[in-house]
C-alpha cells in the first residue's frame, strides 16, 4: 500500500505542476522538473540512491546520497513516475521538495540581470559577470586600499580576478582568502561575498578591520560557468571546458590535487557527472590560476591564515576533512571557531547552521579546495560555508533573501577574522 500511495502521489504531481514559461531569453526550460528529497535510513537504502545516481545521468543531484543528511535531486518531468517507482521499490521515503523548477525560476525572473547591460550593483538582484567586474574596477578607482589582480583566464578566455583589500600589504598582517561561485549556479555565494566586500570598503566599523587583517577575495572562480547560468542554463554547475564532442565541464571543487580521486564515490571519473573531477588535478585553468596565485603570494610573504570557500545550500559551516572521517590536526580549535561562527549567524535572524567536518556532516568528497588549502599547509583556519536555505528553494534562492543571507553570513565570518588577529 505504501508503494502504491507514493506512485499515485507522483502521478498527481505530474498532472498538477502547471507550466509557467520563462520569458524567452534562449534559456533552457525546466518546466515540470521536480526536486525530490529522499531520506535513506539504512545502508541498503543509501546504496539504492548511489545506484540511482550512477544509472541515471539525467538526474541532477543537488545534495549527494547520504545516510546522515537528506538527498536532493532534480528529475526531468518525463522521469518522475519512473524514479518514484524505483524509490518505492527500494523502500526509500521521498517527497517533492520543489514541484516545478521552471515555475520557480520564472517567478524570480525580475531579480535576474539577464542582459549584457550593466546596472548599478545592489543586493536586491543577482548580477551578471559584466556588472560584477565593472564594480570591482570602480572600487579600485574610488579607494586606494582596493587592488584588483587578473590572475589568469578561463577556458573561454574570461578574466579571473582577485580583489585585495589592504591598507598596508607590506605589514605582514594576517590575511583571509574568501572565494565563491566555484559552482556556477550558487548565485547567493557571490551575492554574499560581494556584500562582505562592500561592507569592508564602505562601512567604517568593518573598514577598521583593515588595520589588523588583509582580505583577498576570489569572488568568481568559475566565470564561464557563471555567465552560462545567465545566458543559457540557470542550473549549470561545472566549468565550461570541453571533454568530448558532447560533454562539457569539470566540477572545479573536485579538481584540486590534495587527495584527488582518493576515495570511492567522493567524485566521478565520468565526464557527464556533476561531480566529474577532470582527467588530472588542476586540469582547469580556473583552479590552476587560483593555485598559482595563492602559492606565489605565500612565497612572497603574504601571511595567509584563513581560507573560506562559500557555497550553497544547506546552512553548514564545515571544516576539513572531506576525503576522510578522521579529524584534522587542529580539530578542536577549528570546531570551536565554527561554533562561534554559527552562533553569530543565528543571532542575526535566527538561522541555524550545522558545524563539523564536511565528510561526516554532509558526505565525503575528494579533491576539494578546502582539503587542498588545509592539507598543503597554506592555511590553518579552513572552512566551507554552505549558505541558505535548507532546500525549500535550494540553489534558486529568491533575490529577496540576498540581503538577510549576506548580513548574517558576514556577522559569522567576522568571528574568523577576529580570531586570527587575537581579538
């Protein structure tokens, strides 16, 4: 009876998901696509989700199969009944988290800057690459302590830019490195990081932090993928390198050379997978540019202490490791700081964050920037932030939630900045 009810429910969802067409901009349609949340409670159920991911490349896993967390994945409209029957057969509990992805995207369309026309930056809209890069340049022209570096070019020839905020780069102050948009569709990560940059530049209280700490931002690691989400496919995740005639992109956050391809199921060797790690570590010009910049900066005397990679979604603030459940050497201190970060985030709007090592908090990963930053000894205080929400919107967080997300995140990140300068 349980299986029958779930199958009937799936049929009803297919029929009731009214199509709402996204305004014509050459965008890929996701009308009728659903995001399903599945909950594996046993090893057998977990394995059925892993097999589902392996055998159905048309499914886009937003959260990887896990026994400790929910598993979310997007299903094309013509596959909903089949997938529902599969989950029922394997006794996996599930329900539709987002009933129509296309509708959700269309409902927010006014908050996406889709054209190439530049606009004044705000935190009520998601801005395209041209607007963000112009804003970086404007900051350098208006403030002597802002410097923009072009550290390389992407596969498609776009600049990769680092923004440094420092009143005295020669003073050997502790430095933080913060990046975002390594996964192209995680727009809230860039919106939040740009807000933090703006606060440090323009808010007197936050600007005072520059007396004691330097900030380095790599706001858009994956410019090709990010631009592609505005012009063609809102849900694109990977880079845009070409792996074959019909296969594009590498998961840049599985492309770092620390424990690359070291654990089973932590990344994929199949180029169509959303977690395709690439054929070799640092195969992507984007990750290679980041590596070279950080290593050369460290060699030239930059006192890097903290690294935070900003992602969405799930509301986590996590520390190494991704590739193993073993705790890192600095676990107690890293965990203590993470707990303070979560507390400061919650104090703003009551948003609850979970902390812990990423491998045990969500799911195992390998070849990540987090493990590379910590494992190479380049940074001590290393974290991965997964911002709002817990899945109601997932990667399609409404523009109305940009500002509260950014405000609470910055309240949390300031804990790390103050910790590395002993305040």
